[in-house]
C-alpha cells in the first residue's frame, strides 16, 4: 500500500517509524477506532486552526477578499472556539498520565486555547495590511514524478504580485526560520499552482504570543526535499513490522495517536 506523502506524515515517521505501520494497518482494515483518543496538544492545535478557518471564511463571506475591510470580533472568535473545543473532546479519551485529573487538564486547555486566539485576533490585521485573500485551508493532493503529495495550506494571501503562505502554529517551541520542510513543500506546490506570481514567501504565525516569523527556503533544500518525498514513500510500502521500529520518548509519544496500540509508549505530563 502506497501512502500519500505529506509533511505531517513524514514528521511522524521521523519521530517514530512505528506510527506509519499502525496507520497503514488501520487504513487497510478501514478501522477508525483510533479516533477515540486524543492528545492534549491536538485539542488546542485543532481548535485554534478550525476557529481561525471559520472566522476567516465568515469574514470573507461578509466583507470580501480585502483584509483591510474585514471586521474580526474577538468575542465571536472565542464563542466559535468554545463550540469547536467541546466537539473535539466529546466522547474522546484524553491521552494524559494516570496522575493527571481530566477536569483540571480540560480547564487548562480551554484557557490556553483562549490565549492563542486572543493573540491571533490582536495581531492578524496589522500583519496582513494591504493583503488580498487567495485561499483559506487549501487541501490539495497533487502528483510529483508518480508520487502523490498532500499539502494543506492554512492561509494564502497576496500583495504586490507576491504570494504569501502562512501556517498557524500553536507549538510551544519555535520552528526553524530557514529551510523548514513543511514550508518548502508548500512552496513547491504554490509555484506550480500559481505560476503567475513573481515571488513566493512563507511565514509561521505563532498564535501563543502573536508573532509572525518569515521562513527562508534555499533552492538546494527544495531539491533535496523532492528526493526525500520519493524515497520516503517507497520506504512506506513495506508491510514488515521490523522496518518500522519504535523510538519511544515522552515528547514523541505525546504526539502519537497510536499509543493504545504500542507496548513501548512513554507518557508525558506536558501539553
């Protein structure tokens, strides 16, 4: 079975190859049972992303593509996030250590989510002054030399014939400001999809503190990433468990959705 390449899938493979083995097994069996559990970081990240998507789509519908004309209400944003947050945790088992109290963890996650969205609302329009919306949550699967690639671009805008790719990040840690593989994959897609723009730039918007950080991509790194896409998807075709060893650790395990399937799991108290 040949999996579609995406940065998130490649990242999971780098953290712990066993994740891809479980993912392949579930897909081949059409089994969705893994969705009964969810790690705390994913509750925050998904709620923040889906709330921003919903608010931007609503604003675009009401005010058009010109960001300067948009009116984004912090109260409406927080109200929307509550509904999304509740849907994320409803009927799900939070992946937390046995010594953690779920109610206390949920309360902390709600406060964290609210802080992220307040910072996003405060900074968004000032960062994108003069921009035009090109796309919101663009999810596309495309072909590169026989390899299927999936990219999900959070936000795409333009100004002065330059295309701007933005990825909302709720991470605690800063990512690379140079040669981030996710942004490189997005730029490959954007240059093929929108060839008329003279320039493509990419940014991480850190919602935790409302900061925007540019990510620079070198041409040599882009070429290497293209090769990596083909190599990794060929590796993923194997059905041999030994080709997908575990790399357990507090942080890597906290990012894994397959902890219920893994005998080597190590729980982390951080989120």
